């Protein structure tokens, strides 16, 4: 049975194999695996950075990952609200809208 593909493999496949390797092996294999911060804290830092830099495409992956890593919806809402004052209202509004969709989608799936 073939191993399940990573998100990077699904997204880029053979199109950019070196970027996939660096993403899987270095970013998630080494950086995210480092014991210096917990997965939860790494997720919170990553989400904050992505909101500040207006990287909504990456938030679509990292918001659910943050929830999976133990960051609560309430903590994400609070962090994004706080970021609004430092990184801009549009950034926060876009991020909070994405988070709302993710949370409501998960709640709908749980209710089914």
C-alpha cells in the first residue's frame, strides 16, 4: 500500500519536487519537529505571522492545523483580534472570516 501523500505532494506533486522535499523534510520534518516550541505554540506563531503578512492561501492549511494542534477557536479569535491593531484590519477580517468558515464547517460535519 502506498504511503499517503503530504499536503505539499498533493499540491505540487512532480511539478516542484525539490520544494516538496524541503517542505516535507526540512520545514515539517526538522523545524516543526524541533523541541524548542510545542506544536501548539508553533501553530499560534505561524497563524499570527500569516495573518500579519496577509497570506490567506496558507491560512487555509494552518488554521485547521492550529486547531488540530490544540489552539482553541477562542484563542485564535483573540489572537486575530489582537493582530488587527498591529497588522491591519483587512488582514484580520480576512483571517477571521476564514476561521469562521473552517469552524462552522467542522461543526456541520460533527452534527452529521
